[in-house]
C-alpha cells in the first residue's frame, strides 16, 4: 500500500483494520472503508491514500447539511436525480477514489446503475459536486482537487469557501469563476431550475 498522506490537522490515533497487501485493489479499498466507517479515506490517481479522521466542527457540519438540504429541496420538486451526502465515494476514470461533500447524479444515470453499484462505490463521476472548505483545509489542495473532478467527467463543481465568502465555479472548457455569497448561484444546464444565494443559508 502506498504511504498515506497526512497533514498536521489530520493526525489522529485510531485502530485500523488493514489487510496485508502491498496495495489495495478497488474491491479491497471498498472493504477497507466499510471496515473502518467514518475514517474519511480518499485515494488519488497515484494510489496514495488520504485519511482525515478528524471530526468536523459543528459550524462546518451545519453548513454542509444546509447545502445538502438546499439541493434536496430542489431535487424533491423536480425529481431530476439523486443527492449523495459526504459519505458517498466514487471511483473515477483516473483510478482515484474521491469523496465530495455533496454530489448529485442525474436520474437516468442513477437508474442505469445496478443494485450492486448503488450498494458500493460507483465507477462514475457525479454530474455535480460541492466541496466545502473547512478552517483547516488548504485552498490550493482543494482547487487542484476541483480540477481533477472536472477532468474526470463532473459537469459542474462548486468550491464553497466560507472564510472568504466566495464560491469558485468549475465547468469543462470554461474558465474558473468566483462569486460572492451575496450573488445568486445557478445550476445552469446541469441543475435546471436550481438557484441559491449562499448568504441566505450558510453561517460564517
């Protein structure tokens, strides 16, 4: 297994159940995550594991719930797809396994998935994702991660940064756009009919 990468903020002593293999296959990585729920594991395209075992603050958790709720209210009305929370992982085309804070999958793609895929980590990029920056997150790392999401097939991605009250918007073949929380965000052609103003729902 490749060396796990930790930052100072992420170090936490916790018992792990790690199989005796030099590296994880996709199935072994799923089994490892299922055996260690709540560990916060991601894998990059170089087979390196990122582990964040630190619980989030009440403020970040509340803001994440608000983002999920806002998307969920729209989705309940339009029945356009499925909302996935921050425990949902995805195997991407570059062999990475990543976990967004919020994800949305179009209903046609969701219905095309088998029961086995839905009960595991699907091999697909969501149509839309949100990453919510916490106080300890590196903005540079998250911006690189957003580019990876887009390169792997995500159609719309928002990086929400409460500390600067800024949302960075990523779409394929378009320049990055930055919008203030007071401005209205639109779901465009991906989330048709969805809009929100983050200053109305987030605390910062």
